[in-house]
RNA sequence: GCGCCCGUAGCUCAGUUGGAUAGAGCGCUGCCCUCCGGAGGCAGAGGUCAGGGGUUCGAAUCCCUUCGGGCGCGCCA
C-alpha cells in the first residue's frame, strides 16, 4: 500500500474502534463517512479528518470533545508530530520529517510501479474507444477520443483493473453502402471512364456522391486489379438499382472497408494508440447476435409493438405514426421507449448496438466504458438503459463524451472545409507537432469541455505550454543525474541504491519536503482519477508537480546551497539526487499513463 | 417542447462521490534577476463559484427553480 492516506485512515479507524471498545463511543458506528484527506490549506497540516464531525451526532457527543480525544490518541502515533483540533471539529495531523523521508524511499523502491493501486483488483473492464466509421482517415476529433480512451485504459490498469481495449467497426449500414458507391466512382475512374461526379451522383441511392476524398482513389485501383472491368459491366446491364445492387456492392464494400481500416490503423499507430480487439458489426449481425439480444429482451418482457408519438420540436418531414418493435427503455430511466426495427423490417442501429453490448457482457464484461463524441450525447440514456436491461442489472455502462476540438494557429481558427480540400486530418497534425504533443494536449481539458488546440502555442517553450513544462522538468532531472556522474558511479545513482544508501534525512528544506509531499499524493491521484474515469487529472497533477520542481531548481540559481549537486558535500548531494530521481520516476509514471514519452533532454 | 452537458478571477481553465480563508496559467501592477544547470524569480490587486430557494454542523459540489450557452430528439451511425 503506497497511498499514505490509506495508512493514516487505517490508523484513525483503529483509534475509533479502540475508543468504542473503551466505551468512549457507542459500538457499531458506521465509519463509512469518515473521510481522511490532505487539506487544501497546508496551514491545516498534512492530513485532516472529519471523523468527529461525522460521528458526533450518532454518538451523542460534542464534535470538539470527540475531536480532542481522537487528536490526543493520534498525537502519540509514530510519524505524527502534531494533532490539533480546528474549526468545528476537524482533526489536523502534522507528520514529521522522518515520515516523509520514508515516503521518498517508498517511491525509489517502487520505481515505475509507484502509484500502482489495488482498487481495481478483480475488476474486468471493457473500454471501447475511437470506433470511427471506416469511411475515411481520422480527424482531430477522433484523435481526442483515441487519446482519452487509451489513457483511461492505462489509468485503470495502473489502478489494478483488468482492461480490454476495444474498437467497434461499423462496417454495416448505410454509411458503408455510401462508401461502396463512392468507391465505385473511383473504380470507374480507374478504368478510364469519363463520367462526371454529378452524373454519377444521380445514379447513387439518395442522389448523392458522399465521399469525394482522394483517399478512395487507391480503392478504385485495387478494385480494378482484383476484378478487372467485371463490376462495370454489371452496371451497364442496368442492374444498379434495387436488390441486384446488394450483391455486386458486396465486393466494393469489402475492399473499401478493408482499405479504410488500414488507413485508420495507420493513424492510430502514428498516435501510439493500440487496441486489443476490433469487433466487426457485420460479423456480429451475420452471426445472429441481434436476434439473440432481442430474444433475451423479449424473454424479460421488455419488447412490444407500439406507436411512438412524433418528437416535439423538430419533426422529421416525412413523419408518420406507424407501429414498431419497441424496447421498454422507460423502465430503466430513459424518456421514451426506443425502436428496434426500421419500417422496412431491418434492425435499427440501436438494436445492433444492444447486441454488441450484450456480446461484451457475454464475454465477461460487467463494467463497460464507451468513449464517444459529444454528438452522441442523446444516445447515452437509452444505451445505459439497454445495458441494464439485457444484463439483468449486472452490467453497467459509463459513457465519456468528448467535446469538440478546435484547431487554431496563433490564436486564429484553422478554417476547415471538406469541399475546399482544406480539411486537416489527425495525421497532418501529428506530423506537424508530434505524437507526444497531440497526446498531452488532448488531456489538458476535461473530456466534456471543448478544447482549443493551437498548433503554434503547443510548440512554445514556456510555462504556458504544459507539454513543454512537464517534459522540461523530467529532462532537468535527467540532466542533473547525468551531471552527478562526475561525483558518483552510475550504479550509485540507481533508484534502488539511492533508496537504501542516500541519507535522505538531510532533506530538510521546506521546498524539498513540499516536493516529497506532492509526490506522496500520486497514488491518491491515480486512485481517484481511475474511480472517476478522468485521465485528464494526471495531466494537471504532473503540471503541478513540475511547477514545484522547477521552483526548487530555480532557487538553486540564486542560492548555491540549494543546488542539487554540491561537490563539497557528497552526502547532501546524494540525498538531493534521491529526490531528483524520485521526481523523474513520478513524472515518467504519469506520462506513461498518458502515453507520452519522458524525454532525456530538450532539443 | 423534452432530455443531456456546461456556466468558477479581465481571459483560458482546475477544483464537483459535501469540508475550513475557492486555486493555476495568461493578462495587469510593483520589485528582483540578465543567470548557462539556457529557455526567469518574488510580491500584489482581482470572485455574490450565472441568479434564487432548499437539504446539512458545513454546499462551487446534492435537490428544486429561473436565466444564459452547447449537443441531441423514429427509418444516420
């Protein structure tokens, strides 16, 4: 257990139980509401508990009297230098220097595993993210979801969860058909046909040529290689419309989807994002998963045929009431019951999505997290309702909605238009600023807050740029350790050796102790961020840690006695190098969750 | 019309499973440094946590309500 707060919480509970045993408190008090936290204001000590406030009423005692007794007991504990009653009945604990020195050794001994937690032990969780439609390259918005999902998965792993990272491939449905048609246009082009986009669009269902990007040109070429002109001849026969199209569209669809997924996988690789599993919607549907899911719902009496009211406000033009197969979503907190079938009898996307989540549950996942774009917000309730229903209440779905990313350059919005060909892809951004920058920036805002991504600002070397600031702190640590090689052998500087041999008791400067305290808070950050499913907290923590470290470093520029390396005092230098090594360890540990490389030097 | 998200310093944002005097960066004001372990330091001003009501020993945080912004609302995924 590396979270020192938990250690103290245990001690406090022991004291409370002891007080109950001594008749000072009623037996059997509920201690769940007893909180132990570091206070915001350092003047209130290192740790505070509200135990007396929470227990006063059920115990029939005055908060301050209860607090006095608890404080008196805690003050005798090792490591506690002072226990004071403050305010309405808080007990503030001050921990002595040796306590903090021991925490520093903890960090060095644990190394990269420092901050690992057991709160998620035994919890198997599925994190689904990206799931961009295979209809083109990824854009910046997809990139945000990719980073948030990937970092969340890593965070949960650090907190002890068993995580599967999953991508849902929407390779069925109208969008993919539209992709196939658009690919057919490129196919005809590759054959040398001179048909204009407008003429061709008239032949497409809906009269629209949806995907005009050049990335489909290689798809057309591949189709020619594979099928020669055989697909075109079918067209001449006038069999483009109706069901006949369904048959000859299949190879187009298959080739196009495969190509698009290859494109997307390349983009993901460039971002350093990986998935354990790609699940195909088409395979799921063809395998009968939808029927299976609907049967499961029917068995619970949650499916019926009914007529929905027209939505208020914006009513679709062709709205008409008609009976549909509906899922009783209202029984699980949704606002209306939701259709499972379209009017032509095929399944709605919702139905296949229920099947998909049913499938996840059948694969053993009770905890599911989906990372979606904010435009899917209206879909969350029904999906959570469906998961609750189809898992008999055993499964739970959390959805993280990612708000829009606005690309800026020097404070000015980057104009993007697919039509004008000025659309900026994720890949272009990665190529310009680098993977690490993209990943870090995507985590500098809560997922549900809009994000400004300024391509100029993120390359600045200043405190305003968190990527630089955190990287620089790590690089400075490494730099100090390299300089220390003038005084120490390499193996003397290893975290293990420093943990055992460095006289860390020499660290008495308030700035040094403050840094240790900050690092001691890392396991708690991991746990709370994992519990809240909020990876951005890691970025903010690292920024604060970097600030504390830079502050100490800078003081050494004015006051030589505070510099980390002092050739005249090997012992003190070793102690400070232990501190520096620990900072590097914690920063690297946090960056690892974010998927950002901790650099050795700034260039 | 309904649902979800959001509203915190001049600006951009943290802090929300209830804790004490609400924080950071930028900007602003004043002082210091001009250093090579390069790519500053210190201090200060600045807030009705959108408004109102409620629950609580205690509310930015929970509940209700009003206002303001974003997203969504059968046969798109």
